[in-house]
C-alpha cells in the first residue's frame, strides 16, 4: 500500500511544490514552489531544492546539498529554466546542481542511477547520462555532455562544452579540456588520453573479441595515416565492432571542442 509523504515539522515546503507518495523530507530542508519530487524520494536534512526542478523516484539527497539554484553565469537574467534529475540517484553532502540557461537550451539534465559524491558540482546546461559517478569534489562546467557509465575521479575538472564518451574514466586530479572518446582512459594533471578503460570494460562483461577490436582501433587512431578525423572515418567504414563504431561515431559527431588524442 502506497503511503503519503512524511514531512518533518522543521522542514519548509512552499505552496505549489509536488511531493510524491512515500517521500521523506527531513528537518531544516527547504523545498521551493516549483519543485516536483517523484515517489519515495528521500531528502535527509538541511537540503535546499529550488527552481523548476524535477527529481525522479527513489533518489536520495544527503545534507547540505543545493539543487536547482540559478546558474553561476553572469549572462543569466532570471529567465525560466529547468533541472531534471532521473531515478535512483545518490546525491551526497554539499553537492550543487544548477538549472540551465536560455543560451544553453534552458535545461540541465541528469539521468538515472548516478552517484554524485560529496562536494561535486554540476553546472548549467550539463547533460549527464545513466550510471555516471562523480567522485568527491569533481566539477563539470557549463554545457558538458557526459554519456552513460562515465567515472570522473576526485578533484577533477571538466572544461565547458567538453563531451565525455560512454564508458570513459577520468583519473583523479585531472583537468579535461577536450573531448574524450568512448571507453577512453584519461589521467595526468592536464588530461592525457593514456589508453582504454579496460577495467571498466571487463567489469561490464564486454567480450574479449570486442576488447581486442577496441585495442586495435586505439592503435590505429594513435598511429594511422592521415588526420585524427580521417583515421576515425576510415576505421568506422572498416570495423564490425559496435563498440568501435561508438568511438568513431562520437569522433565524427558535432562538437565545439577538439579531442584528447592518443599519445
């Protein structure tokens, strides 16, 4: 039997907020009038959720997180924008997630099943896929696109407009200034593409044949003839691996930035 929400008497829930069944809103939380919480969302305590913000079912938000506040963008003039957070996310202490801007499409969007560890920042107009992990004190600048199954290591920063492809991993204390291919491994203070996320691929159960194809593709991208884009186009035409094709499609897709390329 579904139960109604439980709201601590020390919480402030403004008129207009929509609180789903089974939710818990803890003490000293502040929920704004345009907020929508799905079913069974748990807001532990001392959390601020504001703006036009939607949070999906079974998400848990820990103390001192600030979700849906206005962007840290001097061009923002109070226009109506949104933050959408999917289902089953874990948003830890002191995490900040900002709404979008008119110039960036008006939407910041987070997928399902993510883990956002203490002190992380998700800036305006960022699009995050499913099962993404941001480790403690990592930060995504405005307009980034983070695809499914990405891990961003602790104390790392991702430059605005950067895309990080599916299954990539960013090492700790790394500054990422250019796009990262799917399944790439990036590390070092100024972000170098050092190989593939082989540990992540094996954990995901990717077959040995696909891993071998990815390794060969990486070598071709690193050492083949022609420019990086020419190598990717040739590789996409030749490969039978869906995983390799994800990399080539990513490289040949639209981007406002260049790429981290194999050394």
